[in-house]
C-alpha cells in the first residue's frame, strides 16, 4: 500500500504535469478550417455507389460462418 505522503507527492507531481501541459496548449495556434459553400457535413441521400460483386462473392466464400447476407464474425475473441 502507498502511504499518505507518497499519495500527496504523486498528486502534486500530476498537478504540475497538467499545469505544464495546459501552458503549452495555450501556445498552440490552429488554422481555421475553411468550408466550401453549401458544405453541411452530411451526405446526400440517394442510390449510392454500386458495390463490387466479385469482391462480395469472394468475401462470402472466405467467411467461415455466414447467415444469408450476413457474415458471422467473432467478437473480442483474441
């Protein structure tokens, strides 16, 4: 276990690091991002781009498990 004196020393060191970091951040200059006229950040709704059927076919052939149009993949199993 860490005694109170060591905890206080760690807190003080962390506070100094944060203050130093904050001072450095104040000096950072960012360029203003220019937007195109009519740019809203959203995509236009529509048909979209047609996918590559050969790629899709190969992906499904290589998938170890699939259910119709869905590939069943492992999750957090590493």
